[in-house]
């Protein structure tokens, strides 16, 4: 019997994951706007976010949340972090018991500072919860380029069953039980990507960008471990892999935001010109709250937060980073 997948959220990544799943099993994509749902269903295109790419003819779309969710055997949530809870609350009335819920969202909830898996557990308790994350740029996947991702769940058996729903010949899916680390890797890389983009915007070279990526990974690993993640997760697809892709790709929204900040535009101007969410902007504030709470030093994230929220310029941020003292690159174990 086919496993029916419902993907809630028709942005670029939600549409891409729905397209992957549709190649393996009956899949329906929920779009908030009826005209977008109709376009996807009728023309097999998402002109708002993926105008140049054809979608599988077998992918169905609807603007009726009950229609999308009520018969689903697997629910995939692909909405921005700040709309995640309210959308899931709407989903809850139509979701059958024990249906696994997989998050694609790489953000933290403002106010509660919750990861999306925690929001899922709070809003729809009793459902297996996981995340699908990794170095996955939507347009490259739809163009047919090879990519890899991680499905992270506490339950290995459920993760193994879900893996096959998203995997294709060119899209490989691995399993990881470290939900905390995988989820935080996706959040923290967005903040570091803004810093990498700022380096490009102010005219810094590849040496600078490499240093930002490497030290940004060190910051992310420190906070991730302090919050219960595993160090090796940050060396894998959900950590280093996602970080590199997001920091170097012109398709990365967060890197683009940083680049424009480096060229002197204000954060308000940049956000007003975008039709998709750059999660790293809001996440930078929450990340620094968590860093303070856990006693973790995060100089790069601190400067990103200052530029995005406190009126600091990108050039001032880089001067601030250069003035910071340096110590041992890697933590050393001291003899007892």
C-alpha cells in the first residue's frame, strides 16, 4: 500500500521535497494561496519561487489544508519558523494519530527559543518527530544535480522507513539519531552565512571567507554541544556540509543578505526586497540569547546580530572581529 505524503508549505524547498516524494509515493503539496496551488496542480510549475523548473506531473497541490492533511500517512512541515506554530495548530485538527511529522524549517521560534521539533511535540504530542536537513539548494536538486541529506529522528526504524520516501537516484538520504545537533546545524549555519556574505560584500578575499566558515563551524559546534548535540554531527552533512553550501552559493538567501549588508544596504531595505525568508536574520538574536544562557562565546554570531539588529555596519563588524584576541584553535585536554 502506498504511503501518502502531505507537504505543508509551497516555498522553494517545500516544493522541491514534495517533488522528490512524488517520484516515490502519492504526494500532495499545500499552498497558502489558491492561485499558486492551482498553478502547481495544473501547469506543474511554481512560478513564484521556482519559475524555470518543471515539477512532476504526479505531484498534486491544494489550498485546502484539510484535503492535504486528513489522509496523510506522513506530514512534512515546510513553513518559516515564525509561522510554524500557527500553521501546525491549523493542521492539528486534521492530522490522524501517530502520523510522523518531519520538519524542513531551519529556524528557532522567537520568544520561546524552541527548535521546530520541540514545537511539533508541544502542538501535536504523540507523533514521531524528525527533521530533514543538509546541504540542499532547491534549484540544483530540481535541475537534476546530485545531493545528499540527513533524516534525523530518535526512532531509527521510523527514520529508515521514511528515508525511502525522499531518496532518489541523485538525492541520497542518510540517517542520524542526533535530532538536536542536526536541527541546530541548520539554524546556526544561516547566521554564519550572513557573516560570509558580509565578507564578500566588503570586498574581503577567499582567505577571509574560509576563516569565517571554519571559525563559524567552531562556534556552532560549541553551542550545539552545550545544548545536547553531538560534535560529530557538526562535521557531517547537517553541519559542515550545510554550512559550506549556504556560505558559498549565490542561491543562498542568507549569504545574499550578508553580501548586501556588506555593500551598505540596510537590513530593512534588504528584507523589503525579498520574497522569501532569510531565517538567519531573526535567528541571530535568538542564537545570542542561547549563547549567553549556556556560557558559550560566539564572536561571529555576535557581530551578525549587531549588524542585523543594533545598527552596526558590516565594516565595523569585521574590524571588531579582527581586534578580538586569539588563543588555541582547538580545545585541549589538560593533564590531571
